[in-house]
């Protein structure tokens, strides 16, 4: 079996990686799929589209993630396949790792023992695994899965296409982020052709929240601080704010994007503290060529130019102002 490292492709096809994966799939019977901790729509959509496709090929598939499927994605076909576990030790013919720069990102132990297929679109992928298929030009990992389905000869059922759409819709920030291309729309054209009701998917993903989440938006925006001459918004969130809004941690997803709806704001920074661990989750978003990934990377995280994040250990408070200044300097007039 050919070993392929850092196959970087900017166009449709990725024939070398797909051929290697096709051979592994043909030879195998049991497959494991994982993705990153606190999965987003692209992590879930990519995993489930692939899982449903492998099932159609008669394969046995397990999906093991550290964290559950977020509520908005649960009604879509396949969501029930996701198992939540801290470790995995069964026998598998290969492991698919979706959307992860390295093997620690899933937060699931025991993955090192498997023959790994690494499919990702985040800069900084370490090239782990027997096959690395890394395409930074993809707007979503789901775009790579779309190519892979064609390579495996699996028809896009409505269920499969729905998962691809969840990945693309969410990872492009509803078609706002960079990297959206003709290929993105070509895949979406085929998704619509497969019978997916794009409006219904968007309603489910974005408009199925709770009133607690609405109150939380109010509280978070009420505490918003503007820096860099009004070009950077800094948001703060802790368990107390969740409790008084009647919201849950899941309700915090996407709040960071709210400030970007103002024309003057170029970047948004959010600190979410969880009392149980003392950890602070830091999320960064930006518009255009403001590169927030560079900041996330300095603190051990990563992501994309316009959407990045990292988890800070207890004690981050001391460096919080430094992080604010670093992002402020990116957008300073
Ligand atoms: P979030 O703010 O958690 O929604 O993350 C935004 C983006 O940054 C996503 O594309 C994540 O994949 C990426 N990201 C977040 N945390 C990390 C991390 N610790 N390491 C690498 N990438 C991350
Ligand atoms: Mn992604």
C-alpha cells in the first residue's frame, strides 16, 4: 500500500489520496471515524456523510467522539451513529480522522493504534497517518468528503447530501467566510439536486434555539467591550451569565459572530469560562484579511484566518489583556 504524505490539492479530484483511500476501503470491513472535541457542523456533517456512504458499501462503521452531537444537528439522518466515549479499543481496518490537525484534537485515547486516514482543511495539519489528504483551499472538510464519495462510487442520497450541506453551510459561516469557491457552489448544486431542502436545513441549524439563548445574546451584548477604536468586540461569558439567562453551554455556540454584523467591527474575541474545569475557551472571528489564526496558534490552538480558537488553562486571566491587545493590533486603524 502506498504511503502518501501531505497530498495537497487545490482542485477537484485529489486522485492520489482518493485512490489510496479507495484501496483501503475496498480491503477493509470495519471502520472507525472520529473528529475533534466539541464538534461543529463540519465535523459532524463530514463524519456522517462518510459513515452513511461506507454503510452503503456494506461496511461496518463506528463513530466515536469525545463530545455529543450539538442539538441543532441531531434531527438529521445518521446522528444516532455518533457514540460519545473517552477512549476506543476495538479492532478496525482503518480510522478516518476528519478535520483534525493532529491525533490529540479528537480528545479520544487509543487512536494511535489504528491505520489512520487524515482528511483536513486546516492550515497546520501535521501530516499524521498513513494517508494525509490536506486541502487548505476547501471551504469545508465536507467538500473533500464530497470528492471522496465520488471516488468511492457512492451516490449522494438525500441523507448523505444533507450532511454535506450541514458541513458547508456552517463552516462557511452561512456563505460568508473566505475559501468559498465555484467548487463550493457546484457541490451545493448537486446537494439541491439530491433533494435537500436547503432552507429547511438552515432553519433547523440556525433557528431551533431556545429563548434562554436569546436572553444570553442580550446579556453578552450588554457586556460587550469595544477596543481598537471600535474595530474589535470583546465578549465575556461565564456560568453565572448562563444561569441567569436560563441557557446552557450549547447555547453559546455562534454568539461570537453577533458583533461582526456591525459594519465597523473587523474582529470579535470571546472568552468563555467553565467553572468546573477553570478552563477558558477563547474564540476569535474576523472579516476579510484579518488573520486571527496567527493569534490562536501562539496559544496552542488553530483554525482558519477568519475563525480560530484555543483552550486556555486556568490562570488565563493574567494574559487576557495581552490577548485583547494582540487582536486589537491586527485591526488597529
Ligand atoms: P471555535 O471558536 O471553537 O468555534 O473554533 C473556531 C475554529 O478554530 C474552528 O475551525 C476550529 O477547528 C479551530 N480551533 C478551535 N480550537 C482549536 C484548537 N485547540 N486547535 C486547533 N484548532 C482549533
Ligand atoms: Mn471545517
